[in-house]
C-alpha cells in the first residue's frame, strides 16, 4: 500500500460528485491500494467538516459518516512528535506536512497544491499531488 495524506478538500469533492479523480482516490484507499494516514489535527478537521454546509445533495449525512468510518478503518494513525513550523503561509495547512513526514507518506493529495508547495522547507521525495496526478503516478 502507498501511504498518503488525503486533504479534506479531496474527501468533499469525492462525495459531491458521482465520479472523478477524487472519488477514485477514496475508492483506492477503501480497497487497499492506498494507505490513508490520520493524525489528531486532520481527524478533527474531517469531523468539523461533516457539519459544514458544503455537501450538496449527492450524499446524506449518514452516508458521509459511513464513508469516513470506512476510510478510518483502512487508515494508519500517526503520532506527530515534531512540529515543522513555521513553514506554510497558511498555518492551518502545516499539520498536513507534519503528518506526511511523520507517517512516511509518498504524497499529500489535495486540490490546494499551490499553497502546500509554497513552503520554506524542501520536502525531498514527498509529492504534493492532485487526485488526478496521484492516480497517474501511483496507479
């Protein structure tokens, strides 16, 4: 399995449409192709997201909770012992970098590529990829 961090915007996109790359990434995680990584900050962001009015009518609240529970059951929980800050202009995104480094992720999957690539740190082989790029590079 390929360890990845799935940003919440990918989860939202996956559940707002019936197809697309975001949905394929979530499916890939659910069938074991990718190993999603979770840490406290990301998990709390997902939990907060469930109550926001961003969903449209493609899924119900119960279905979203069910998909998140299934994703969590396939995930590896990572403890973060070291903060890599300051790094990104948006302090709210730094936890994604820290989770990816602590968990040995191959990539952070996000629709917010530009902001995550704009940090002060050089991240070596950690990819900051859109869902389509992940599917292309790690099929």
